[in-house]
C-alpha cells in the first residue's frame, strides 16, 4: 500500500511565507506515509525486529521522491536510524540529499549526531555544503564545522581563518551559536573566546551577529562566566552602533551582581564600561530585582576592605559608579543610600 504513494503527484494544502518543508510535507498524503514508514523502521530497529522484505526498498523510494518536503520528512527521523543501522541510514541520507537545495537545515541533526564518531562521513558533506550552500545552509555549515573544530577533527586556527575569508553572515551566526553555548565554553573556553573575539572584531554585520549571540553568556550562565574586560568593551561598542539596541539589558545587571561575588575588580571594570554605554545610548534604566543595589553593596564592602592597601583607588571608582547611577535617575540607588546613611 505504501509503495503506491511513492509516485503520487500532489501539492500541500498549506501555503504561505512562513510554511517550511516539514509543514508542507506533513500536510501531504505521501508525507503521512513517509512519516509512518520512518516510525515503523525506527521501531523495528529499536526492538531488533527484522525488517519486512519491502521496507528498505520502499524507504529508498520515498527518500528519492522529487518533492523536497517528502525527503525532509525522511531526514527528520533519520538520525536515530543512522545510529542503529549505519549502512541503511547513510544510504537513505545520500539518496535524499542528491538534490540538497533547501534541505541542509533539516539534515543538520544527521551531521550533529555523527560528526564525532563518523567524521569520515561528515567531512565531505561539510565540504559540499561549503561549495554549494547559500543562506541558511551556511548556518548549518558554520554550526557543525565549529563543533568539528572544537573537537580537534580539524585545525581550529585554520578553520577560523577560512570562516573570515568566507565572509557569510549566516556562517558566523552558526559558529557563534556554538561558541556561546554554555557547555561548549566551559569545555573549550580558550577556543570559544578566541572565536568570539575574532567575530567581534569582524566587519559588520558579522560583528553584530556575534554580539547578539554573546548575550547568552551574560543571560544564561550560572555561575556567571568570566568574560575579559576587552571583550566586554568590544561587545558594548557594537551594541552602541546598533540603532535597534536601545532597550535595558537587565541581564547584564544580573551578570555584574553575580560577578561581584567572584571577582569584584572585574565587576568594577565591567560596570564602568556598561554605564558609559548607558550614558551615551540612554536606554530606559531600572534596577531589575535590585541587582544594581546589591552590586553596590558588594563593591563598597570590597573597596573598604582594600582601602588601605590600594590607597582608596577602588573606593574612588566605586563612588564614581554610584554617582553615575544617581545621575541616571535610579530611585533604588537613592533609597539604598538613605538606608545606608551614606552621604
């Protein structure tokens, strides 16, 4: 019965600019059949049940379907089959990707789950994406090749130079999503930060793309990840030139507050850069969850402890930060001063 749908000529009943290949496919009768075959194959494989005689050949029929939406549905459920039955899984992949136009994003999980243990299969596919890909295809190339470089399957510095020469913003976006992943930066800190620094120093729009991805390091990291003062300076310089970034970055307040507990000196330097950015760009500023008042309490305590050793240098800087916050009209700082009875 399934074989009869393999050559069915039909169009999806779903239309519109936001409709992708997967949405298109699941709204086609042959798409339903393709999904059912892949679920069947994965269930048989999971339970070590021998395939019915026609199942593999029927899967090949659908993998070679002329409609890319049907092939996208095959690719979506293929990573599990590849891990259990490498020969069939990669055979179906090659069949589905003979015409890869528009399919690399859907195929990305097949590469992601294979690049470490089967790099010999993934390497030529990355080279092919590099040669043939465009637009979102290159985001897939950037993401998977960045992971490959972090895993030392290829030389990181040479690959980074290749990325610079490629000069494709989608490739930078894919790579930056790898460098700013918390698990990756904890495991490969030096390489990730090196990639971020190169990206921030790149010409716009690549630097904008990397900066927006870098926000994750301030927003999502617990405990706060240490970021060099120079990278923070570059980050805010890029945001300052982005006219769309005029909102309050409350997540940076949280990062500053957390950093002050681990490294007060770095928190002072970062706060100075941040507040200089705020004074120039004038976003609406408020003390989200009292992070700024907590920050000031911690910095003053540290500065007073160091006052004799550093001749009051840190205290002068912290007072300057306090005065800047007051000049920006933060009521919470006024209230904090009154509560602390600090003139």
